[in-house]
C-alpha cells in the first residue's frame, strides 16, 4: 500500500519511530545491565526477564498510545481547520463577481460558484466533468478542438516546467444558447485545478458601441462639411432657377422644365439634410407641414420599380403637422422600405391617416394633451416573430444580412424628438402595422407658389428705401443676392465675413442709413461667423433685424434662432420665394418668425 504523506506527516511519523526505537534500545540495554548487576541466579533472571518483557510491552504501548494519540489529535484539529477554511473559501467565492470552478486530477468538477451558474446557466449536474464542460461550452467541433488543444498544451507545460498557464480569450455557449465573451485564468494547486471566468461580453459590446459612435461622429463631421458646401451650391442653383422663373409666362415652354429642376434641387437638399440627421442626429427644425405631400413623395421615391402597390387614405380636413419635413420624410421612407422588403413577392402597403386628440384622462401613450395626426403603415408581409419584436427599435439590431440596424432606431429617434409616439403590432405571416402619432400644427400650411414671378408685383411699398446687408463667404451667393434682391427692389450690400459685416453695419448706422435687415451665413471657415457677428451687431444696435442662414440645417442655432438674437431663419438652399417671404414678413410687420 502506498501512503500519500505530506513532508510534515513524514516528519512526525519518523519522530514517533525514532522515539520508539530509542526507548526500546535503552530499555533492553539498561534493564539487562541492571539485572546482571543485581541478580546472579539464572532461574531468577529468566523469571524476572519474563516480567520485564511484559513491562516493556506495557510501557511502550503507553508511549505509542500517547505519541500516536497526539498525532491523531493534531490531524483531527488540522482537518477541522481544512474543512473550516474550505467553507470560508466557498463563502467568499460565492460573493465573487466572476465565475469560479475547480476540478481534481481526474477531471471531475468539484465546485462552481453562483456567478458561474448565473452567467452560463450550467450546474454541476449539467457539467460533472471537464470533458462535459468542453462539449457544452464549445459545441462547434472545430472551435472546441482548438480550445482543448491550447488548454492541454498549457497544462502540460505547467506540469513539466512550472510555466504559468496563460489567460485565454474564448467564446462560451451558455445553456440558453447565447454566446458570451470570456477571459479564462487557470491556476494549478497540488491536485486541484482552479479556473476563473471573467465575462467581458458587456465590456466588449460597450467598446463596439463606442467605436461605432466614433465612426458616426467622424461621418457626421464629414457629412456636415459636405452638406454645407453642397447646400451652398444648391442655393445658387435653386436661386437662379426660381429667379429665371420670374421672367417667363405661364404658357412658356421653359416653365415645366424649370419647375422640375426646382423640385429636383429641393429633393437634393432634403437628401443632404437626411444625411446630417442620420450621421449626427440633432433637433428637428419644425414648421407647419402638409402630411399628404410627405406621404406621396416617399411612396413615389421608394415604390418606384417595385411590385408593391399602395393604398392611401387621407381624409378631408386632416391637420397639418409641426415637423421637420426632411426628418419625417426619412422616417416614412424607412418604414416603406421595410414594408417592401417584407413583401418580396409583392403586396399592398396601406397608409391610413386621421386626426386624434388626447386630454389628460384619455391618453394611453403618455403624450401631452392636444391634437395629433395618426399615421398607420400596414403591410401584408411575413411579419415579425414575438422574440424579435421587442428589439426592433434597438440601435444596430437587425435580422437582415448586411443590415445596419439603424433604420427603425432612426425612426423612433425622429418621432421621439418631434414629441410623438411610435408603436408596432405584428404576427408571423400576417403582416406588420406601425402606428405613428405626431403633434398637429396650430398653423395652416401655406400653399407654395410653383413659380416666383408673382413676387415681382409684391415688392415692398418702400421699394428702394429698404437696404439689405448680405454676409456670405461664397461669392456666387453674394452675386446672386445682389441680382435677386435687387430685382425685388432692395438695395443690397455684401460682405465676405463677420468682421466686415460688423464694420459695414456700424458705418451705415452712424451715417444715418442703417440696414433694414442683415442676412448672415452662420459658418465662415477661418473667420467670424454669423453667431459671433450677430452679438457684435446687437451690441451696436439692439433693434437690428438679423436673419440667420446656413447649409448646416441641423445646427442648434437654426433650431432656436431667437435665443441667439436672430429675428428669422432661412435654410439653404433657398429660392426667391423663400427669401422674399421672410423679408416681406419681417420688414412689413416687424414681427419675428415663430
């Protein structure tokens, strides 16, 4: 039989044997020597030797009883202490925020803590051995072989050369089928293998989200610059188109092409605005918008070339909505695109609208009391499973190969920023319905002039007495302003940056020929822009009528222009109608835009 004794146990056993041997040797030598000195009769010596042997047995038995008893008591006390310490260790391990497991040399798993069970779902019944753990945690054969080979090699290196087992980064399949990213640290101690599992799934997810956010921010910076320059170019195109339209008759052959070019330019401006909304978000720049035109434009854009038909119900008297037309168009486009993708074999997309109102008692959506417009987008597609439905608005969640997972997340963000609500109902093979509620506008929608020539007859009564200062870094836009506003009867002065604009304004004020209004570009690369120049002009003349204009349509100054001292806002690209309407309203009434 082979005994597994520790060095300390070996020392104690050796001590017992040594004491016993020393005592036995001394007893034999001393007792025989004393007996030889005291007794000469052989028969008496033999008789006494018999009792001496019995006495030796009794004394040595007592000595062994004492020595072994002490050893056993020590072992018992020590055992009670490995037991107490182990229980304390288990209690501590149960509180650890990481998974812990240990196994013996035979590969039998002896313990797993609560964190391990909560994270991975497995109990000792599920994974009684290390082999069973490998089979369940790494179900894909090739990946399991890779993990096991690295593990076995590391364990062999430790046992042969005492090389510490390096940490490993693995993907563990949980009992519920989810895959978690885990760092595994292994420690060897006597006949026990201790493994610590640190779950880094959330940390990796947060890191991925941060990277995506940084990418979007970079795209946003790039998109902002592109949109600014693009809108400046579109302003020149749209301005000249609308300006040219003033000089043709209703039956002129150029009327229709110019009208189409004007619509195409406005559509290009909306796309630039949608790019900004997608990349950077931003608060909507709202105005009163007719829902019919938004719906028809989105259907025309998305359904062109598809096998999906549309059915639209828009009742008479439908309220206008208070909305950013570009952002709401983007939301509608995304919903229609989803419907088309859900009906690859064709079908009908039904859009229903109606006026609804909520007070403080009948309001299931926790919206402020008031008037709203309801939009229902219903398709006849494949539907959305229940387990997927709860995640469809999550950023980057997608079930489409190659999808970004940003479509419905953008829709929800846009609706929320408009003070509205979006909900969805769906059933597999029975289609999907999205319902959107948007605040109704308190103002009626003004019917836009298709052509701008009527503006010629709607000049200010003051005519050439009204002078306008136009600040813009683009020469083509300054020249356009001189021509366009000059034709409308204004006297126009231009400046390339804020410093020049402030100087011109101050000089005109001091000479008694103050400007009636100032149109200011918000962003001037490398020089003073509209926001800083506005503060400088208002310090000179608190009653100055300032109009902010920019290609950065989602800039917070554009959304809340009055808080920055401006009286009105005009978005690039703008037409003759746009700029003339703002000037007429501001200068005739003296009332700032709302």
